[in-house]
C-alpha cells in the first residue's frame, strides 16, 4: 500500500508543478521597455515609458523581469519605488544615458530605487552619467548656493538585494549611493570617471548595515568607496582602486552624532596610483561619535601618495575651519594587518589622532611600505595614538 501511495505522489507531482508554472510562480514574466514606448535612439527621453513599465512590473505578483534590451536609451531622472508585489530583477542589457541639459539634472539621483526588497540589478549593461556636462557646477566648497548633482544610481531603504555585472562611467556625482539599506551585495561592477572629476565617489555608504562589496574595479576622481555615519557591518574584499582617493571611513563628526561606524572589514584589495590608500577621517571640530572595530588586511599599494592615514584634523575648505585638533570622534580598535607596496611620498604611514580623544587600541601588524624617491627611505608619524605594533615595521618608529 505504501508503494502505491508513493507511486501516486510521483505521478501527480508533475501535474502540480505544471499548475504552479501556469500560475506564474515558477516562470518569471518579462516587461520590455520598448513595448511601453521606449525609443532606442539615444535622444528621446524615455522616462515615461520606463515608469509605465515599472508600474506593471512592480504590480505583478510573481517574479518580474524589467527588461532593457541591447540598445541606447536616454533616460531622465527617475525613481523606481516599491514595495512591489513580487521579486524584481532589473535587467540592463543596453546603455542608459543621463541628460546633459542642466535644467534636467540638478537632483539627488539619476536612477533611484526606494522601499524595495529582493531586488536584483544586473545585466552587463552600461550606465553613462555624461558627467562632463555637470562637473563645472560642482563648486559647493566655495558656493553656498550650489545645487546638488545626481548620483548615477541611488538605493534608499532597499533590503536583501544584489547589484552585479554592471559598468558605470562618467558619473556626475557618486556612481552608487546607499542610504538606509540592509543586506546588500555589490559585486562584479566596474566604475570609472577621470581622476580630476570632482566628487565622483565609486560607492558611497551611509546609515546602512550588512553591505558586501567584492570583485570590483573602481577608478574615480574621489573615494573609490566611502563609508560615513551609520555604516555598520561592511565587508569589502577583492577590490582594485585607482585612480581615486582610496577607501575611506568618514568624514565623521560633522553631523549624526549617534550614528556610529562599526564593523568595517577591508581585505585583499589593491590600490594603484591613488591619492590615499586606507583612510579614516573626522571633522575638526566635530560632534561626538565613535568609529570602532575597523580591520584592514592583505592590502597592496603601488605608488600611493598616502598609503595609511588617520586624519582627525580633516577640513577640506581652503579658508580653514574654526578650531583645529578638537575632533570629538573616538576612534578605537583599528587594525592594519599585512600592508605592503610602495608610497609615492616619504611619509608612508600617518596617524594623526585627536588630542581630546586619542585613538585607542590601534594595531600595526607586518607593515612593509617602501619609498624610493628623494630623501628616502619612508618614514612614519603618529600623534595621540595608543596602540602596539607586531612583526615587520617598515617604516618603523610610530607605535
């Protein structure tokens, strides 16, 4: 009897699976932007067509596939908002071009995703921010009336999602910006902008947790990856950075005094011809905050101007800040482990901590940074640092 019962299950199983497939649970449904009026000529603004496509795709109760075919589409500032009724995969096979008309690009983002879960953005396509049309407007350090420039792709309140196999070029501002996100994985992306393009961070993270960035190539005019207030449980590995300003924690302390930075891991990364390598920076003066549990491991530097930096006197304004050396950000439990390569300046390791709240429990383990220029070899300098060193120390004499 048991054998007959088991046979009945085997016979009936394909029937039930066919019903599930017919109901759209197993088979994804594709929503092609060209079916909604998108014109692939690189000149027509396709914002309305993309929004119409999104409306239907987001309403679909099964697995949606937002489909952008292999062609070139001009797209204005747009926000794809949820929550959606099912999972969403945003497939970019072609090239998306941002507007170059200033009347259309003074926003905080070009392509935005908000209030979504189980989102996947992929496809091997290109995001062309056409940033050269906007970089001249990036004058906020000297112009208090400046207008914001858009991040190429912004994620707000996005959870349990993935971004992979994309290419972003010539962003007007940051390439990717994450705010209030949880459990996101970014991998196999290539982000590029000229070395002199202003504020073109590769990936900017704030008020987000459990973020993984891996197997990426990033070359920009600003930080390859920046993590500001509220960044927690961030894992960065197998990233090549250059040109750019390195991988930075900060700037911290200017606002958000209770949004601490904790649990940062940067490992197995390379820095090629960058201005900075590994950097922690805090405003001076600043609000109270904490940056702790930060771990840098297995990092290669080639011709990096400032390979290892803690800067608690950060002030980017040419006129200077009101008071120096009074950062109230507590930096503690920071490890630099197995950092090697070459510095393009004599000071290869520079740890300048706060005189009010000195850095605590800073560890230097197997540091080997050479300088081959005039006045060599490499040197190090430390101020207000409590810590220890282990293994090889080149340059030595800091802790």
